[in-house]
C-alpha cells in the first residue's frame, strides 16, 4: 500500500520505519531534515502535505499539537487539498478532542475518512512496535487501518467515534502525570529522610505501590537520566487539554491542575525539553534537596 507519513520526530520516525519494513511504500514530509533511516527505506520525500495525500491511500500524522495538525491538514499545500474518496487520514498526534471532531467534518467534505489514533508508550514503545493505540473512528474505517496499526502497536482499541481516541489519550496523560508526581514526592521524601532512594524504590517494586512509572521513571529520577522520551512541554500541553476539557464539561480535576503546575515550574526553569520524569526537579527545588546526586 502507498502510505503517507507526516511528522518524523522521536516517535514518528520509528513508527514509519515499521510500516516500511512491512513492505509499504512511504511518502513522507517533515519540518526538519528527513532522517537517514527513512531515506534508506526508499521513502519518497514530498514537498507538501497535498503531494503526500495525492500519492497515498492512508495518511498518518504525528505532529506536536492541535495547531500543527490544523496547519498540516488545511494550511497552504495542506493534506486536505490532496484528499478524495477512498483515502483515509489517521491522526496519531495528541490533540484536542473537540478540534478533532471539527477536523473530521472538514475532511469528510473531501470524501475522505478520518480517524484519531493517539498513542502511549513513548520512544521505547515506538521503537519496539509495542505502542498502545486509542482509536476513534467508524468501525469500517478502523477495520481498514487496523492491519497498519498492528505494525506499530500491540494494545489497539476502538474506543468509539471520532474524538473518543483523543479523549482516552487525555485520560491516559492524567493518570501518567499523577503517577509521576506521586513517585517524585515519595522519592524526594525518602531521600531527604536519609534513606537510599534506590533501595526504597527496589522495596516498593515488590508491593502494592509498584507501577510502570515507579519502575521506569523512578529509575530515571535516581540515575538522573532525563534525556527525553516524552518531553515535559508536550505533557504540559496534554494536561492543558485536560483542564480545558474539564472547564467545558464542568468537571473538577484538582490533582491534574497540581501536576500541571509542577510541569509549569519545570518549564519556567528551562526544563521543558527534558523527559517528563524530570517533574521531580520541581519538587526537588521546593525541598532544596535532590533525590540523588547528578
């Protein structure tokens, strides 16, 4: 199949490579230089989203935020201009559920189908093709795209109609952020109390407090390895979507708001491009005590 892929960053590049490895012809566009691995996969580099859409049957998007998706779809030389009946747009970015529904309506006017399919699992999951993929689409559209998604992920769920995938991703980001904050508080407390945070983490891994966040990000906090798998500024954006949605729905999300403020503190101190596990740095600043030495 001819596949379009727009957005070849930390996540998009390995995801696109899995599709190429499965024998699909890639038509790609990205803001920066096309990665060498993508070029070596015989991908055809396109000058615009419109060119990608004209050549591809399914067009995947993996860009940072809602305005980026809108620009890629409907800006000058955008994907929408190259769409027609039988083509499908699959947005794997993490963006506003409300905007997603509006984008889908505009895409439908071209005769093409639309699906939101945000992911969880970070760079590790993207490289291992083990991403969790949360889908919002008509069942027939999901069935068409599912074999392609299976090349990129393991836990693939059709949650409901268009927008429901993005709603699920926002819920995911709430849970992840609050878990990171909880692990951060626990390790800062333990370290300042004089305990070895590495041994505290090891002990907790065998109890009810055990979690994937404690396993992976707890280790990052102790080893000080904050090179980005998922940047603070992107998680901060997702929590903003959660709080915006909560306001519109009349829902109170006090712990989400607190986690968003911790990420804001990190961003204000020049740490927006660090991994979201670096949220611990905000608590360390308030405690005047690092979990472990750099």
